């Protein structure tokens, strides 16, 4: 038996991507509401999350589907501005009830709720006050966290502070591909990173202090992961050092810019030389806060990066023509789950959870009324086998969360990418379990043993 008996098999989603109801029941706007509504929004076909999967109204039906799939956990995020419309002031009781009801429904169905506090939908009211650039955001995030912890921690054990800080600052404020579509200077992006690290730390402390039951806390970063070109020591070392390199792909996108402060209580090698006096300095107290112990290393991993000598940084995720690719051209590189688990465990010395991994396919409803998605099954089987291998070699693994539960709004590319195990017809909101959902159900039931059938 290679996977622990209590291995967590889950699926994920995120508020803006699935909920819809963007202005209902007292919810305030987030930057994704504002910027997808803007005339110059670069999102494909000018799509928005106004309705998305209408999960806000259909959460009971959706939890029933989760139960049908036999998943052990559902990782979802809270829309900050649904709970606190301007991010800092009055609480919206209806918003809070929505999440409390969702948690109840999950618990009733035997599904572990996993809460992500911040999955990119910054309240517009906070953006208007400077967003991540304003140092007050740390206190605002602390208050928001406390409100959520008070409301949900009698039933919630698993907490994620920030989802992919690399992306919400990197694509949101550095390259401008995501809302609020900004291209800011390093000096400002560094300040925002500083505040995001402090917000993370303050949330961890708040959860630990006020949770009504023992908590498991992590964050869910991403970053460039590499696999060795062969099994030589030299190739392995090269892949490892590139995985933790500070600025090969832009520091803001790197693993080490975020995880070294959080797990090693220091900036990554090279940061000081690179930034000089622009590097944020933290007091001893702040370092303690940022490096508050976490229970595991969460990681969102989809593909191994290609060497920059072959391709530009922004295209590095994209495979070469002729290689196995997903529907959005990400290279299919299953070994990345083995190598990342190994590298992250060796460096940060905590168990590993894959907080996101999944495959976008060109799914549609076939003549027989079903959604056949053999590519997704093959993809997931290959990746999971590699994670299983890591476990077999003694790397402690906590769980695997497939992205995503159902098709949803894929940020800059709108609804073009379908990652779900559940197909969503956006005209009718009809859900159909894809073949992969039934396949995943069997994998879960066998605790991974059926991966070898
Ligand atoms: C990363 C993000 O956390 C999620 O929101 C996104 O949809 C998936 N990965 C796929 O790109």
C-alpha cells in the first residue's frame, strides 16, 4: 500500500470562477467584476464571471455531485467582497451564510471542506485604497480571516491562506494579463510581495489562535517546476536548482521568492544582489510571523517548464508542436509530480499536498448524452502514478486535489478551457459527469490501487 489510508482525494474550485451572483444579496464588487466589465478587458470574448456556473444558487446540487463522485474533500475559496462588501467595513450576513450553508452541506455529505481565503478576487474597495500596495491590507486581511474563522472553524480543519501569489501579483500587476491588468515596476511589485507575505503570516496566526478545532494550514503556491533530462546526478541537480532559481523566469513567478521566506525564514539566494536596497526588510517579529509553521507544502502543478534557452519565459509552459499537449497547449509531463514532490519535501521538510493538478480538454456532450474524455483520464492516471511513486519512495504525501470540480471561468481565457470532471452547459447550467468523474470515483474508492489496472 503506497498511499496513506487517510490520503485526501479532492477536487477544487474558486469563488469568482464558479459562483456567479456577482452583485446579489449584498455582495460588493471585486477587481474581477470591475475589470471584466471594462470595455478594454482582454478576457476572451469579453467573458465575465457574472453568472459563471451559478454555483451560488446551485450549491446543493453541486455538493450532491461531489458526493456521487465519492470525493473526500472540496477545496473552495471565499469571495472576500461577498462577506465584507468593501473589504474593510460592514459584514454582509447573507454572504457569510452562503459559506456556512455550503460547509454544512459538505459536512452532511461526509466531504471535508477546505477553505482558501484568497483566490484573487480582491474587493474593489481595497483596490481603490491601493490594494496590495497599501500596508493596511495586512490588517484588513487579518480581520477578514478572523471573521471567517469565527464563522466556519467549528466545522473546517483545512485552511489555505493565499492561492498562487505568483500569479495574482505576477499576472495581475506585473505582466498585466489578469485583473487589474497592470504592469507595475519592480519597486512596487516588491512592496506588494512584502504585504502578501505578511498577510499570509497574519492569517496563519489568526487561524491557529482562534480556530475552534485543531487546524491544518498551508498556502497554495505555484511556480516553475523542472524534471531532469535523465537520471544522472548532474541532471537531477540542474532540475532542482532551476526549480528554486530566484529569477530565471521572473522572481515574482518563482517558487523560492515565496516559499523560502515562509519555510526557511529568509530571502532566496541572489535576491539581495538583485534588488539591493529595494529588497524589503522584515523585523525579527515580522520574520517570525511570515515563517509561522505550516502543516504541509501545498502546490498547484500542471506541467514542467521548458528550458528558457528554447523559448521565451511567457511561453515556457507551452509544449513543442508534436508533443503531447492539453487543449490549452500545456505540455503533458507526468514526472513533474514525482520530482516536485521530492524537491519540495527535501528543501522545505514538510509533507506535500497537490492542491491543484488537472487537464483542459475539448469536451462536449456526445451523441449518447455522455462526455467521453479519455485524454483527461490518461493525463490524470499518469500524473497520479508519479505522485504515488514519490509516496512509495518515502516522501510524505497528504493528498491530491484535482482542478477542477467542474468546468468554469478560466480567467484571461474565459470559458474556452474546460478543466472539469463535470461538464457545464453554460446556456442551461446543466451538469454532466464526464467519464473521468466516474473513473476518479473508482480511483478514490481503491485509494489509488486502481491506477495500476
Ligand atoms: C491555477 C488557479 O489557481 C486556478 O484558478 C486556475 O483555473 C487553474 N490553475 C488552471 O489554470
